[in-house]
C-alpha cells in the first residue's frame, strides 16, 4: 500500500513540475486526463483497498476538468470525450468514486 501512495505522489509531482516548468495548459490537461485513464485502467485490472489512492484519483479527475476548462473552447471536446467514459468505469470501483466523479462533472460539463 505504501508503494502505491509513493507512485501517486510521484505522478502528481510530475504533473505539477510540468505545469510550473512550461505553463502549457494543453499539456497539463493531457497529463491530468492520462493520469485518470491509467489509474482507472490499473484499478480495473487489479483491485486495491486503499482509500488514499481513490481519493487521489477523485482529486485528479476534478483537476483534469479544471485543466480542460482553461483550454480554448475549441480544444475541450476531445478531452471531455476521454473523461466521460471514466465516469461509467468508476461505477466498478469502491469508496464512492463514481458519485465523487459525478458531482464536479455535472456542475462543470453538463
């Protein structure tokens, strides 16, 4: 479990470092969405009982939406198309992840 939290911290730091170094909103959006996609892919392959990991995923899903909102309107659709199916996939997870995904999605996208 501890190794998983270290991996989450490293991934979040990499995104933060990229944001500080480049400030490129499209790159931040790409990394944030990719993090969510890969975290959900991992969780669909192997389950884990680590509330911190799920909380980090929920936080990153919200951060990904914020990053996408900062893009010009013409660039948002492709990112939303990648994030939308993750909401359904979250229904297979524990810790109320799907509900936590729905709240910011509904307030921002729908």
